[in-house]
């Protein structure tokens, strides 16, 4: 589980950061989240429909697993410590077990037998998959042989990518993530001190030039062969926050399907160059501001959970501890394909029913509310419904709503039920701080005291949509809210003036 703790800087409100964890992870439209499935060509829709990272909707229903078979890396990022797993799109944490390809395939079989909605197997570290090509490709071959229905996924820093495109195609890997933190070598040289390329260690600007060129070359080659490419970028305040808007435009022009801008994870105890030099992480609001500035460019992924290199389960849940090598020895190892097919067919039927219900039930959005745009937080454990009690939430999903519609905007982690010694009061304070730019929280149930604390922060506590579909419920709430704003019964909160915004916690 996460090891989250509160930190306070001088004069700051509570900031929640994650400390090192026992485990490792995968690497770093409109202005909204992932491109909408119903607007995609059939062939692409089919590729993303069951992929929890490539489809925001799918992430409510389908799980992924990572197999940590790739320990080595061919570059150095200033946000990475080799004792921890790859931080390209993961949070720092050692993987609990590094696997051989055979062990990885056995683990995939066990997970597929236990979690029928596991639809994607990815390799994302703890180093770089393509710096370990034999192990990576042996694993992918083994997984495809026992589980032909899963999507195979890779996440790489891109340096070795052009050398392996043919094998990626041969193995039917449909999804590749490339971490591109900069396209300008001057900017990149502040992030990567060295690379290992062509049998030698190369430093400084020359290293950055080679890496940037190879990343772009790899992206072009994959796009030309029909592979869906996602680009991950780590947002590093003072280094690349302005530059990422340009990165977004360029990777879109080169054919990237999605752009995932993630917050830097930086803490001195991680021992990374950035952590030790005092490079700070962005706030949740700074991250959102950069994402919003990318409007009109490559579609943005906003539901990334920066998972471990051995993550198992739905995004946002972590079931890796249930599938250690020791434990899988006692789980029946062969997945039942008929059971998997039936379970996934039920998911698809549920999705169709929910889509029909959404269309049938969605109240019209009030056109008499020009300029009224609100953020709301939703407590959900998946399936697109408001189904978690406020006090049991481990995260809240954030949506934006205005007269144009409801858009997913990200998530905020909270620690209301942690196991450490932090006082309940402090946990609640941190949770309220993290939601301080929201006008309302929609949960299955909200106790009297949290309700009071939310009200004091100007956040409405709403339980009347318990078990309701998220989009329908938000529209219902907004309908009422905009009416109250119009009648002068409620002061509209833009979120810009939220008193604790400075201290809103960083997902890190
Ligand atoms: Fe893993 Fe990455 Fe494939 Fe997803 S994760 S290799 S694309 S299957 Fe997903 Fe996790 Fe974010 Fe990665 S939420 S860290 S984007
Ligand atoms: Fe670490 Fe960067 Fe290598 Fe990933 S690509 S393992 S973050 S040095």
C-alpha cells in the first residue's frame, strides 16, 4: 500500500506526498481527457476499448498488470534513483520482486485466472524494457502464447526504440508509451545527465541531442506501422512547464494518440538528483494549468495513477501484494478463457446499458448559466457510479462541468483511512485542502463532521446521488447549482479564489 504522509513547508497548508513504497512501476481533444471512444475510427476504438490507460471510460472497468522483468536502464534521469523503479511514469518505489520471463508468464496466468477484467499486460520497468530486450520480448512472447486476448503494452524512454520496432510489430504490441520530457536538447540536458549509447557513456548536450532525436524517430516509426503511441512527460517546475505545451503540439503532429503529463515525484529521501537538489514537485493546480494550456493539441490523459512497475488491478487500486511468487504458487495457474470472455462480455453489456441510461436520464444542462463552470469531486470505486462513502475514499475523481457538458479532469488521492499515526483530524484537513477548488463533493454517504468541515471550506456535501451514474448525477447537481447561482442563493466558486489552493496536495 502507499506510504503517504503529510508534509508542511514553511507557511504552507498541508501537502500530502507519498514516500517510498515497496513496489515499482511503468514509466511517466479537446482540452479534456482521452479522446472520446465514440469519435474514433472502428479499428482504433477496438484497440482502446479495453485499455484502461488509453480510454478514460475503460479505466472504470478494466484492469492492467505490469511484470517487472526489466531491471537495467540505458539513460539517467535526474528524477530517478536506481534503487527505485523507473519514474518515467511511476512513482518511486522498489519493486517487491523482479521476475524472470518464466516467472512473469506464470504470474500473468495467475492474475488472469483471478481477475477476469485484466485486459492489458505491460512492461514498464523497473528500468527500461528496451534496455533489456531479451527479457522483455521473451516475456511478451510467453504472455501472448497463454493469453491471446490481452493487449500487450510497453513503456520506454525511447533511446533504443528505433532498433526494436520490427520486433514490437512482430509481437503484435499495439500500445507503446514513450517518455518525452523535452524536444529541445537544451531543456532535455537539464533532465538527463547521461545516456549509454553505441557502447559508450555520453554526457551533456550531446546526450540530450541523441536522446531527443531517437525518441522522435521511434515515435515516427511506430506511428507509420499503426502502433498506438502515448507520450508521457514529467512536469518539472522551472525546467519544462512552458516547454511541455510545445511538446504536446509536436507529438500530436507526429501522430501520438495521447499525451500524459504527470507531476514530478521529488523528495530528498528518494535520493534522486532532483530530490537532493531541492527541485520541487508541481502542485495539482500547476499540473492542471499546464494540461489546460495544451488545449487543442494532442488529447490528454488525465487519469494516470503513476503506477508501480509491478502494479496489478484497476488503475487506482493496488493488488500486487495478492500475487507474489509465493502466493501464486497456491493459485490455479491456468486462466479459464470462457470465464474471461463471459466476464468481459458482461462488462461490455454494462457499459452499453450505462450509455443508454446516460442518454435517457441526462438532464439538460442549463443554458441560462453562461460562464458558470464548476469542479466537483466524486467518490467512486469504479463502474462509473458514485458508490464510496466519503470517509472510505482513497481518492476522488475530479470533473469539470458547465453548460457545454461534463469532463473528467483528474483525480486527487486522499488518506482518510491510513494506517499510520496521523490524527484523523489532520487527515480530514488534508483531504479538504485537496478538494478546495471544488464546489461540491458527491459521495455515497458523508458523515456529519466531514460535512461540517467541507461546508466551512465552501464545499457542498452531496449524497442524494448515491449509486447514481457519475455523468448523470453531476449534470443533475449542476442543473440545481446553476439555478441557485442565477437566483443569487449561492455564490459561484470559480476555484480561482480557493483560500487553500496553494496548499492543495500534490499527487506525488
Ligand atoms: Fe502500463 Fe503504461 Fe501500458 Fe498503462 S500504465 S505500460 S500504458 S498498461 Fe497507465 Fe499506469 Fe499511468 Fe502508465 S496509469 S503509469 S499511463
Ligand atoms: Fe530511471 Fe529514467 Fe531509466 Fe526510467 S528511464 S529507469 S526513470 S533513469
